[in-house]
C-alpha cells in the first residue's frame, strides 16, 4: 500500500547546489512507491535561494517552498518544516548533498520494519579536518557522561521520523533547541543506518568553531544539570580545604607564635576562592539565562511567504 512520504530540506544560502540536489532527490523519490512531497524551508537566505525554490516549485508539483522572515537557524527551519508536514514518514536532509539522498530507500525500509526514528550514522568522513573530527568525538564523549538522554554518536540531523515521532517533536517548543538531543529524548524505537558522508558539494559550511562551541554548550546545558553540580562540588571542596587550612594556620600561630609572613598563602587562598566563585556564578548565569529566554515564550520562527503545492494527501 502506498504511504505518504515527505522530505524536509532546510536551506540557507544554498542557491549553488539546489538544482543538483533537487535532481538527485527527485530521482530517488521517483523510485519510491509513495505519495511524496518535498518541503524546502528557506531560512532567510541572502542569495537567490528563494527564487530558485520558487521555480523548482513551479516545475515540480511535489515541491512546497517556505520562506522564513529572517535567518532563524537550522533548528528553527527544521521545526518550521515539522509544523508544516503531514505524512506517514518524514526525512530531514541537508541541502548541500553531504547527506546522500540515495540512502532514503534504506531509511524507509527500516521504518517499515517498525522503527519510529531511523538515523543515519556517518562512517568515515571526507573533507573534514582532524581537529574537527577530534572535537566532535570529544563532545559526544562528554555528553554521554553528563546527560541522562543517550545521544547517538556521529549522527547529524539526517534521519527519518514516523508520523508519531514528528507529532511528539512538535510538542517540544523550547526555544533553546538542541535538535539531536530532542530527537533522542522523544524515545520510541530508534535505529541507525551507516553511510559515508561526502565533503560539501558546493558553497561553504555555515559552521565555524565559535558556532560549534555554542552548540556544544547548548547541548550540555539543555540536557544536563551536571555543570550546576560541578559548581556545587567545587564550592564545597574549596570551602572544606579553606577551613582545614585555616585550622592549620590557627594551630600553628598558637603553638609557634605568628611572625608576619604568609602573603603567598593568603594570595593563593583568595585567588582560588575568587576563581571558584566566578566559575560557579558563570554556570548559574548560564541556567538563569536559559530560564529567561524560555520564560519569554516567543514563537520559534515566522513564515514570510509560501509557494507551491499544498500536500496532495490532505
Ligand atoms: N542551514 C539553515 N540555516 C542556517 C544554517 C544552515 O537552514 O542558519 C541549513 C543549510 O542550508 C544546510 C544545513 O542546514 O542545508 C546544514 O548546514 P551546513 O552544511 O552549513 O552544516 P554542516 O553540514 O557543516 O554541519
Ligand atoms: Mg553541510
């Protein structure tokens, strides 16, 4: 029995690759026995991504294009796609051809086996530096230790979701969205398929180490309160050590008298305590900031315009 199938593609300044990408994705969809739909979400691109998406939508009835009112980030663009979609199975894929559309039939096969989330795990990777590989491995290791939600390793956002997984995801409206964590958090039956990740086809990556570091902080603080505990333990042990040291100084003064010395020890104690306090404050600030931005309850994105086919199966 044919099912309804949709592909969500967040695109930010991807004009160069869109035609190639669409040709490859279209060819894959032709081979699938399903009522297919492609939702492109233009995340406020500055180049002519939107014009190209409109012409794709005019030429191909499967295409629906959505333009956000500004660049909200990939996570918001994906959310916009999830809010829009209505299909039995949904695949989310990057526009830059780093995720091979040819893997989609395999994802679908796993879904038909009864899995709700099928994520694609990267095997070896081309076009990525040793440092990038090392830092991302380190990040997953830290996350694994800190968080209660196990994150699948070496997984991007390329994955298939069943209808009920999409519905679950739609209910998570937190502003600080660490998608990889959210995907794992919803649970259901999850499985993986291994693939080979290509280097970017054209255009440039929008990630740099600054954005990646922020994403890592995002991931850790969204899914773990361990840093708060670290601050507590640091404070407790600093205070304990300071107390013992104070006792020792007192005893020493009582027994041997107190020549005026001790400038170095004084400095060490002050600096150490000052440092520990600042660290704890920073960690608390991180969570307070998070509470603040959640408390505002702002919408995650605005749609500026739409173009092309409404879902054929509604
Ligand atoms: N993207 C987006 N909004 C952004 C940044 C990226 O929609 O603010 C899209 C981008 O067009 C691509 C996908 O997210 O389809 C992955 O982006 P990129 O290739 O820059 O990330 P990487 O593959 O390096 O992780
Ligand atoms: Mg990419």
